[in-house]
């Protein structure tokens, strides 16, 4: 049986791989239903049951126009879903002091900051101080005698000790779970600090969920933060992104927020950016995805997350007052200990390990290079290394006020390189902070920028290699509208290239798009995003986790290989058979959605929650999950290997229902579902 299942999975992977790379041959460009499906697959994270009919009833053009104006779409239900994630509405400073990183906790330990009086915050800080003390003890290192004794201990003995400790912890947790939420929280706060800190370590997922069940959002955050305060910030930001993508009715806004974050990428794993990314996406990216490109560019340039990520906050003009040692108004409070660099500048720089004693100040070209190569002009945009250096000189003094405590953008004249600069042949007169704004406006209005941004958008919404006439038309709109992104998108969505038959299902979904579209297509209810986020990590696309400034690629060749397709097949089957924690799938609800569709071809608008006929179940599921547009190869493969054998077994057991879950899971892994 196992060998048969493995063989079928291998066959489906071959079918999927062939289908993903196959060129679509159908040419029904005038088919309104297909156009509605195409628009849904590109402007959203995937259609839900009934969406195609709803778009057709409204009219594709009117629906697109509504998505281009998200402020007209009620999003109250979405906000209600996010209400339990408190950090999503906090300022960066509030996040930092509610869930302290090590420098803030150390400041409390040294008496430079007060210990919070609030019981929940006090517990979080006490656990953080205990961690610091433990690390300090570990740095001192064991004695030679202790090392010898540790070597003599058998691994089996250590394992037994660990198992005993875990059993003791689990006994405490079981007692806690039996208490009411209010009493449970009081009991947790009364535990010794070490026990509080290790409360969630090494326990199974169901036990963790039971321990957190019934607690208020603040209480849940507190329990998680006892061991890992940063995990609260990361987890809520990632959960918010996933839930918005699945449930928001402002789907184009969510797709564009994902696109522009990727375009102006910031890596959440680099030092203070763990705390800065929440406000970066919320306050910088999201409000400007349909505005003027110039405004978006300036906002990202002044954002603490970008200044920290590309190290511009530490850039100092070689001839600035600070570099020359001229006396200033006071000490330089912006310098804090530099975190380990995740992003390495291009071209490669000397190993910082060999220069630890050197002065950390100096001109930093990271942001200047990526500003022109990735944010505006493109790699072939006509700039030179001289332009990179000049732009870097322009942005000296654009820095941060105490980034590890949530400080914001500030311009410091003492760091700024004096004198005029020349960028792309334009003289930038010495004017301090205004020089940077002038350069940003200059870059935003370059024809090369119009083409580059248009190309990037067309790659996301049309094809990996978009038609040049479309790119030129979009670039023309970009220039004529002063970089109005809504108008550039409108030009693309109404173009013949966007609606051409060859564009239909011509792009492959990224792991994030695949996971979200699966949840939307199956109408799954997400009760806990964390297991889904874990699956995205396994698939190679952790949210906000791209280290290089290029962000995640959306090209098919990056994501399509046998291992990736197997991961997708396993995810689809786990979701459809309810073996994926945190998400529940109701096959009866999905079958009824397909049966009620006027295009399902059924005699009745109502259907049993479990189809008795496997052939009928397959047909309805193909309709609801793939809008009925499934290849003969995919249909026959599932029918011959799953449906027909089941029908034979069903003949001997008349009461046995169709295996709706397995059929749905296989359709999620099909080549048609992998494409958009």
C-alpha cells in the first residue's frame, strides 16, 4: 500500500512538473468566464468558491476598478481578525519596550532604565534579565576539572536527565491547563523566573495550544515573551500578513503590499529590523501602494527599517565635521554597538573580523547602490560607480535616533559630506537634507526608472518575460502621470497583453501564493497561523525572511523542482485531510459550494455534504477548485488512480462515501493549481 502511494505521488509530481512547464494552447480570449478567473488569479491571492460568478455579475472592468480603490471596500471583518495581534497597531517604541531586546533589558539591569511596574511587563523583563545573567555565567566558561567531568558523562545519561526534567515540566503544565484562564495566569506569574522562562520549551503543539487557550491577547503574548520576546513581534507580524492575504477583501492592496515590500526589501533577521519592520510595512509601504512612486521612494529612504538594513544610518562623510573631529553640540548618541552584518555590500569589503579595532565611521555605499540598481533605475539604468559614490555622499547624515530603542529618522548635519555633488550629470547644490530629497525626486522621474518599475510590475502580473510593447505603454503612463502607480496598473490591467490567451495560467505561484491560494480555494478556517508559517519556512519562503536586498524571486525556475513539488503535494494533502494543525477544512462546505454553482452542471442547487459517487465528487471539486478548467491528463490521472479504484471498493460497501478529502488534496497539487 505504501509503495502504491509513493508511486502515485511520483506520478502526480511528473504530471505536475510537465503541466507547470507546458505552454497553454487554448485561445478562447473572448471567454468572459476565463477572463474573470484570470483577473482573480492575478489581482488576488487566488479565487474563493463563488468569486468567478461574483466578478462576472459585476463585470470584470468594474471589479478591477473597485480593487484599484480599496478605500471603497469595507474591511471591518479583516480588522476584527487582527484585533488579537496587539503589536500590529503599536508604535515601534512601544513594541521595543513591551518586548525588550537584549540592549533594553541590559539597560534595566544596569539601572539606566526603570523596571516596569506592570505585572506582565515585569515578568517579561525579569525573564530577560535572567537570560542575560545565564549568558554571562556561560561566557566565564567551565573549569578544566568541570570539562573533564562533563566529558566522562555518557550521552545516554544526559538524555535521561533531560527526559526527567521534561516530564517534571509537563506535570506542571498539565496542572496549569486544568485551571481557569485567570487563575492559570496568576499561577504562571507566581512561578520562579527560570520555570516561567522555560514554560513553553519542548512541549507538543496541542499542549502549547491548551496552555494558551482562553488567555487574553496580552496574556498570550506575555507567556510567549517569557522565553522569547522577539518571537511575539515576528510571529504577530507574519501571522498578520498571512491572515490579510487569506481573508482581506482588499485583495489587490494585499498583493501590492507584498510586491512593494519585496521591491524595497528589508530582512527581518538583521538586528533592530526585527522591531522596525512592523511599522515599515504598515506606515511606509501599505498606505502608498497605489499613490505616486516618488512618495513611496522618499518614505522608504527615510524609514528606520531601510536606513538600518542597508547601514546608511552609520554612513559618515569623509570631510564632515564628525570625521574631521570638529567640536559639535554634544556627544554622538546615534552610535550604538553595531550588530552583525547580514547584508554584505557589493563589491565585497574586507572581513570586518580583521578590522575590529578600526573606526566604524566612514562613507557607506550600500543604500546608494541599491537605490539605483534595485529601487529605481535598474542594473542597466545608465549610472556609474561615480554616481554611486556621489549619491552615498548625498545621503550622509540620514541616520537614526537610538534604533535599538525604536527611534526614528533624523538628519545630522555633522555627519553630512559638505559641498556640491554631481549625480547623473545633474549638479546637486549643497543644501544638507534637501540634497537627498532632490536626488530621490531626480531618480523617480528618470525614463529608466519608468521602464524598470513597469517591467517589475509586468513581471509580477503578466509574465516572467513581459512583452516590450506593454512595458513601453506602462512606462509612458508612468511618465505622463508623474509616477501615478494606480494609473500604471490601470494601463496594464486593461491591455491586450494582460488579457491575451497566452497570459492565462502562464505564471507559477510562489510558495506563499500557493499556500494562501489553497486556503482561499478550500475555504479553510485558520485558527493558528504558526503551523502554516512553519510550512512556508520549509518551502523556502519564510515571510520577511529574504536576506539579500533583491527580495524573493517570482520566476518559475526558482520555485519549480521535484522537491518543491513534493512539498506542495504534501501540503495540499495535509490541508485537505485535516492533518495540518491550525487550519480546518470542511469538505461538505466545499462540495456544497460547487454544487450550488450555476456552472457546476448539477440538477439541484443543493447537494449532500459527502458525494456518494466518486466521479461526481471529482467533477464538483474540479469545478470549485479549478473553475472546471482542468487538463485531460490531470483528470484521468486522478480518476484512474483514485476515483475508479474507490468506486470498485464502494461497490462492495454501498455506504462508503467518496474520498473528497484526498481528491481535493490531489487537485491542490495539480499543475493547474500551481499556475496562475
